[in-house]
C-alpha cells in the first residue's frame, strides 16, 4: 500500500493553519468521518501526484480533539481492477472490532464510459486496510454508471445505505439499499423524486436529529438559458421523516447549506457526546484553478461544524473546541456608526483570527462589513435591508475571481456575525449558524483592520477579536 505520510508539507503563505489540507496535490471530498477507538478519523479524496481531478486515493488523518490532526498512511489507492480510475467517496463503519470502508470504485473504458462498483475494505488497527472487493458489482438495472458515494448505518439489526444515482433517463435521485451483513445488498427504493433539471445527486447522508430525518446531499443541475448551458452544483439539505420499511422519505424543500463560493460534498458523523458534526470540502466540481496550484497543492476542508435543528432550518455552529485555538482577546468598546460613515474594527494579526460581533440596526438598514480591502483582494459581506438580502462579494484577480457576488434572501434581522479567517479562507456564521458563507481567498498584502460602512445608523457591540494559532497537542 502506498504510504505518503513521510511527505513534507509544501511551504506556502496561503497554506492553512487550522484547516485540514493536503501536504501536496489535490484534495476534495471528505470521506469516512467516524469516531473509532478513541479518536476521530477523517479520510479524504486525494491526488498525491497533481492538482487535477485524477488518480483519487483515500488519504487519512486522525485526531483526539478535532483540532490537532495526525497524518496516517494512505488508506486506499486505485490499484485494483474495480477502482483503477479512482477510489471515490464513501463512508467508514465500526463492525465487529474492525474499521470498514465502504466506497465507490470508478472504472473508465477506452471510450470514456464509466462503471461504478461499491467496495469494502477492512482494517483491524485503523492504519492498514485490506480490500475485500465489490459488494455491489456495477450499477443496478435502470441506472447509469453515475451510481456512487454510499453512506451506511446500522438500524434494527440491518445495515442501510443511501447512494447517489442517475437514472437511465439521465435524471438524478438517491436510492436506499439494505444488507444483513454489508456484503449482500438489495435496493429497496428511491428517496427523491427526480427534478427535470437535476441530472445527479452526489454525496448523500441521512441521519436523525431531534426526532427528524435529515438528508444532506449535493444537487447537480443543468439548464439552457438564452441558448447557453448553465450548470450549478449545490450542497443542501431536506428535513422530513424516513420510513425505512417502505423506502419513503417525506421531506420539505431543498435548502442550500452554505451561500459562499466554496462549499461542497459535506459529510457528517455522530460523536461520543451525541453531537452531529459536519465537515465539507472548500471547493466545487467545476471552478478555476486556485493560486496555490503554482506551489503544488490545492483545496482544503472546512472546519467541523455542530448541527442543530430550529424549526425547518438546519443550523451550523462553529465547533466549540475551536476556542482552544484562541490567543489573547482584543476587546473593542461598543460603538455607534452614524449613517453614511464607516468604522474600523480592531487590527487583525498575521495568519488566522476570529471575530465575533453583534449588530443592532433597523431591518431595512444597509451596511457592509469589509473583511479585506485592496486591489489584490477584496472581500465583504453586504446586507441590503430593503431587499432583505445578504451577499458575499469578492474580487481576487490572482484567483480569477472578478467582482463576484453570491447571496441569499433572508427573513430575519442580522444580529450576530462570527468570522473564522485562516490564511486562505473565510467562514462566516450568521445569527448562530442560521446561514453560513464559506469562501477561499488569497490576500497578498499584510493584515489590516476590517471596517463596517453603514448607509443608515448601526450600533455594534460585544466586539471580540482573537488570534488563532495551533498549539502542541
């Protein structure tokens, strides 16, 4: 088995300080999130030999606190006939004292056609994995080669799995399968009615939270608008009730999980305290190269987030353990920002930092929080009160990001913002995680003070800033 744990991480000023990122090469989907034998395990898609979407391995990291991560030997490499063109996404399972990986093996023919195999691998020590081969041999009747990303769990003495699928009519859905032993699987139904524009659902995850069934998944759509093909890849969730016996998922609308520019392929795990934790990929299937490709690495994972339900919304809150990264607090007095003026917030440190700020303003007030301001990189969060819209606006020519804007309509007053800034990323939590904005960013100048500009009067209070730094485990 390929062991690349000895690779030294590439030096780069944009290299993250507290987010998981690859030593080199390309990282994408988080896989196999699990707490097993006293530690958290995160696997992820990795091309160790380049910054392109090829040659997908499963890299492996382990932590006892979700803050400090130890790199472990590569778990899976595409070296078998059933996964020769990539070990694609899947999950990790604790069974009979062993750590099992259920993953999709990807195979391409000379014409570019795709075949998919759902495969098992097993480890007794959590370090070295033996492949057991396919347990679902190819795509079932009625589905194309886009049949992948199993997420399994055990319930009432049986194993169940949700799998992303594309029907032969090229519409996307999520199927439910069951097995008594993880080896013999039977499809028992589809959980999502296909939409006309949706050609694939990827990376499904189904779990129970506060008595409700929650499915997270990634919806891929393609539409023709004014003669042009428009593709969109969105990670979202649906809340409802699952009837396993009849393979029915009665659910509400599909809601977007994150409104930033770089968020996809989330997966969750249940920790020993009963928390449902989520980690996503800071990237998208189709996007320009990141500036770090020039240094030989690209992409990273989000920080872990704690999930809770509030009515029909899935809330994402920053992992509470992140408080252990905080340095000395900088506290700014409460301040009134008069209409048509701006206020500078505390000077931020080099590297990573956290800002927590509360806002009082009329619901129709307009204001902008400028996180970065410069010709090389500008990033801001803009609230347009009259339209009830909150948007992330970025401009970074080095990354091919030219005056981009992405946002969402909100039906509430923005009262609190929590920002977690690493060397090349920003994650913004609005009102304790009702909405989240995640993006990569690539500043080339030194740190400066964020500032807030207000079209109408705004009051800021409880303003806290902390430098964030890794400490020895």
